[in-house]
C-alpha cells in the first residue's frame, strides 16, 4: 500500500511549501500522519484517544459528518487551514462556505484556507 493513497501526502506538502499558518483543522484519522509530516503545525485531533475525551471525539465526528451544527464548531471556526478527505461530508460543505477558499485538491485530500489568511 502506498502512503499517498491513504494519507494526505501532497496536501501536507502544499501546506508546508506555501507556509500556511495554523491553527490546523483535521480529521481524527489523519492526525498522527500530520503530526509526523507537519511538525510546525499542531493538529486539531489525532488517534491518541487517551488525550481526547469522548465528548470531543464525538463533536469532531459530528462536524466531519456534516451534522446540523457543524458550522458552530469552535475548532473549525478558529482554523486557518483545513486538510480534509476529498469526499468527506464536511469537505462538500466547505466547498460552499464563504469563510474558506479551496487552494489544493487531489484524489485523496483537499486543502482549504480561511479567506484572507496570510502565510507565515
């Protein structure tokens, strides 16, 4: 299995090359990979469930699932960079959200930045 078919390899490269500043918003499943490859940007959440209580994990799941209250997420609202799975429900909502601009897309992942977001 190639890493680039499962993880946001190119998306992370774009974030690094462009110098996009955080906070970063990411999915639970990609947090560990993003910790490893984007060391300068703390992840929003990762698979270390002992560090994140069940309520927080459930909230992230609701946001990524595009549930009715997704837009009120404090972490998403504070984000300046979002790395998302290309076909995730949240990704489809962010494509229509005027607060975010799509700056990169491939077969695995997309990168959104908050509008008027400077680089480092």
